[in-house]
C-alpha cells in the first residue's frame, strides 16, 4: 500500500522534522486507541490525507505512545486537531467535528 496518500504517523522523534519543518500547511490529529470519538475522526483524517496529498501534510499523533508532543501542545482532550503553518499553531479543533469543518480550516491555510 503506498504511504504517500495515507496520514503520516507523527512521533515524538519525527514531529519536528515532518511537521514543524514542513513548507506546507500541516494538520495533526492527536488521538488514542481507547478514544471513541477518535475512531470517528480517524477515517476523515485518512480521506483528507488523500485529498490534500501534495498540498498539505496530514498526520496523526498517538498520545499514549508520544506523550512529549501531546504535552508540548497542551493536549488535554482528544481528539484534538492542530493546524500548523511554518511550525506555528494557527488553528485548532477539539472533539469529533464534520469533515467539511476540517477541510475548511485546511483550505484557510492554503489560501
């Protein structure tokens, strides 16, 4: 399965390289296996990764495996989705939200 159109797996060790140093807008889904709403958002994140392939970087951070990144961004409830541009948080979305809302926020970063 090609990995270029799937959501990236961000980790504590690769987050700076893949997310903060990206020259494209970045959408990061903070999630965990045990989180019900995260399971609703997961497929949406994968769809957006395909649709925005080449235009934006879309990835996920498992908060249980990568506590440093979650702590750095003050993630208290999941799912939380951060939108980064030039390494800075420019927008965020908390909870299970419709795909159209996430796409709108991504489009805002592309404008």
